[in-house]
């Protein structure tokens, strides 16, 4: 559900309802299974998709932030910078020439490695 609807305003109670379980149980099992909290997983998906859109489209940074589910440009920019190590504009400029690389390889290569950055919420 998170992978398919990452741009929607998802929260743990909604995800738990979809899984027919309590929010606490859902969060525990999710972290055991995926190694990160549902919120961290959602942020990872949003940042990965934003990176793809910044590389492959001419959409503005504001449009990209809204497309991936952030409600404000400021929160998107600060989280992106924290996770990726540079602003969305810097990332776009740096990665533009790498388009011939398949998206799946690019996502694996540029995926955030440190979960600590996402845990800072």
C-alpha cells in the first residue's frame, strides 16, 4: 500500500486498518519485517520517487514535492537535503547526465544508506 500510494497522506492507523490489525502491532511487525518504521519506509519511498522525478522530468521542485506527498516545499527540501546530502536543485544539476542508467540501477545506487537520517523526523 505504501509503495502504491506513497503520495497519499498515509499514517500508521490507516495502514493498520488496511492490514486488519492494531496500530501498535502493525508498527512492531512492520519494523521487524522491513527494518524501519512505517513512517521511515514512506519517507524513503517519497525521496526515491522525488529523485527520479528530479532526474527525469523538468517539473519544478515545488511540483515534485507535491507529487510525492509532501505538503510543503520547506519540509520536502529540508528532508531531501538531510537524506541525500544536497538540495533538490543541486541533486538535479548533478544527476542530469546520468539518465541513460536504468531507473532501477539508479534507485539502488542513490538510495539513502543511513536510516538514522530518516529517524530524525
